[in-house]
């Protein structure tokens, strides 16, 4: 009983729009690693110039794919957690999307292996192919970052909706 | 050639998905903000009701108690519960009854918010 009231106390005093835990997740698990991985390109381009196309050198190895796979798995976990925590009635369609995202995350790890092997094993790989690999890595990374932002707002919306419903239930 | 085309198409698909996600995120943000503004309005009214129950005027106190029962904000309910004890013990029978009913309603609001949701 005491625990419930302690929880209610915390709950009552922190009625802000944004969930602090989700902010921490978005900043430290998604945005910061993405920003630091992105920094590699300007570093190669301006600070320590290397031979060849810096964009390709920075992203063709597919490091972004591992990052994206981890972010997508996190998204699936966080969404499920929020759905249960906020007592939301589960949406079948969105749950299917989340499961697809989870499977895609593992597929991305497989694609990473393929790309890495292709780039490392074939030193004289066609330059255009390397550029395509780089674009692929970047587009997957940006897409997973945007998906995490989408989930962030979806969870925030869960909270505001639940709270408004609670406030209006007896009005 | 086939591998290159596959990766190229996949990149385009991911970029299109990115744009769709951006639009959906903006919409969700707007919806959440709109609902949050409504929550803030309810909270402001509930705070006003707390000010009313602190008044000396019995009619205003009763109005405040009725408003508090109608506006079920967990945060403000917590503050109000502490103020209600004196009103429950009041000599004025109407105020005492209203305060008792409000107390029960607010405790229900607080416990249901603790069970169903986590507002951190």
C-alpha cells in the first residue's frame, strides 16, 4: 500500500509532457551515438584527410547498420514496455510492425556481415558500389533514428491520452 | 550489378520511410501537445478550486469542493487531500459532507493513477 502511494506521489508531482526516461533513451542511446558516428565523415574530410572518397571510407564498412539494428531492437522493447506500462489496448497492426522491425534488425546484422566481407575481401571493389553501400548505411541509420523519434512521440501521446481520459472520466 | 541495384532500391525505400516517419512524428507531437494543453487547463482549474476551498466563504468552499470532484487531476488531487482534513472536521454540516465526498473521490483518483499509469 505504501509503495503504491509513493508511486502515486512521484506520479502526481511529475506531470510533465515529456517522459524523462524516454528523453534519456532518445538522447543517450540514439542521438548521441548517431552524432558521434556521423562525426567520422567531417573528420575524414577536414581534420585527417585520407586517400580516396572520405564519404565512402567513413560509411561503406556499414558500422551504421549495427547501430541501426541495436536501435530497432531497442525500439521494439521500449514500445512494448510503454504499451504495458500505460495500460494501452494493443494495436494489432502496430504490433505486427514492431515484430517486423525486430526481424529487420537481425536481417541488418546479416547485411552488415555481407557488406563488411565485400568491402574488406575485395580491395579493388567498384567505387560506385562502395558509394551505394555508404548511402545504404546512412539511409538505414537516418530511418532508424526517425523511427525512434516517432516511437518517442507515440509513447508521449499514450501518456497524455491516458491522463486526459482519467481526468475526463468523471466530468 | 544486381547487388548494387538492390542496395540502391533499399536506400530509396529507407529514405521514403524516413520522410513518412518525419511527417507522422510531427502529427503525433501536435496531438500530444494539444492533449497536454487540455491537461494544463484542467490542472489550472483544479488549482483555482484549491484556492476556493481555502476561502472563508462557505459557498465558495462548497463550489471549490464540487469543482475538485469534477476535475480529476492526480497531481492537484494530492495537494488537495492534505487541505481536506480540516474541512471534514468542520462544524458546518454541508461543508463536512462535501469535503468527505471530495476526499473519497480524490483518493480514488490518486490510487487509479498509481495503478494504471506512471507519470514520470
